[in-house]
């Protein structure tokens, strides 16, 4: 999808209060974004940044107000602490990002094995049916360039410096798990990427590799990050949460910082004038 003129998501008067503590984090939020938007969410700790991201992702459902997501857009969400099956290998997790392609190849190989069964090759009808299924699968494989899947996975894993494919998830560090989760997510090629602190546990080189990968990403991206360098390199619009509300700034991080400094200066000047 590539309709950058279409609003694909909107919030209408959304509020969120945690019943266990009575703390309100969001109040009467109105916002929307187009396909292809690159947005950074900023705010103080506890201001509701992750909560806002979870609502957009559809993970947090206990809120007031209306949320509308246009149908047909696939959403990929990276939470702060990715939940990965500890007993799986790195390659098994990464392959989950291309599960549909893997399933097609597995089915194709299964059919090839069936050709060697006497009960099949001795029955013309069964052979004809299998050949038709094989041809249909081969068309899908060709369309997806699935023959190059192993190479595609190798390139993706190398780009994000994941551990070896046979390494078990339970033996990985936090940073290694995050790189594996990011690799799986990017391979899914969602239309909307939601990233909650994506650079946590990542070294500078891994961060730069992620920036390069996101620079090539064509869909919408909304991220929460304390890494100002990362935000400045990836976002061209800022949502700032202040006193439970959203303040939208149509510009990148550095422009937002300059604007905040000008606003602060003007406020100080007004305070001085009022003292005279």
C-alpha cells in the first residue's frame, strides 16, 4: 500500500485512567496519521507514551473514546521487552516473520516427497492432482521469490547482527533478543511499525543499522524512544504528551527542540515584563 494521502488511523476523545491507581495518563486525545508518516512520541517518564502506543497497536483495549484503523493495513508492534519462546532457536524466531512463505515451501517439498510414493505414482488421477497443486505452489513461490528465502534471511540477520541461527533464545542477552525480535518484525513487512524503545540494549553500530533499515521502510512508523539521536534520524513529526494531552509538531526532533527553546525564551521574557 502506498496511499500517502489517506488517513489510515484516528483517535477521537481517547482517555485512559488506570483503575488500580486512579492515575490518568491520557485525556481527550484527538490524533490521526497518514500512510507513510514517521512520528516520534516524546514526554516525561510515566506520561503515557507506551500506553498510547499500545492503544494504537490494539494491545490496550481498556480506554474511553473511539479508535479507528482503516482495514487492510498490517500492524507490527515491538514492545519494550519482546516476548520470544525461550526454547526456540534464533532462526526459528526469525522465520516467524516470513511464516507464509515458509509454509508454501514446506507444502511444496511435501508434495515432491509424495511423488515418490507407490500409491501416488501408480495412480494417474493422484499424480495429476499433485502436479496441479505443485504448479499452483510454484507460481506462488516464483511470485514471492521464495527460492531466495535462505539468502534473504541471512542478509536480514547479518544486517541486525543477530546471534547464530542455531542459538537458543533462552541463552541470549537482552540486546540479542531485541535484535532477533526486530529482525522478525522487519521481515513481516507490516504497513505500520510501532516501536517502543527499539534501541534499548543496542550498541551504536546496531542502532545505526536499524536507522538504515528504517530509512528504507516505506510504511508508517510511530516510535517511543529516549534515544534523541535515534528520534532525530527517523522521525519527521513529533507528538509530545504534556499534562495527559497531545501536542503535535510538524517537524523533526531538532526543529522541535529549537521551537521549545524559543517558546521557553518567550515565556521568560513575558515573565520579566510582568515584573516591571
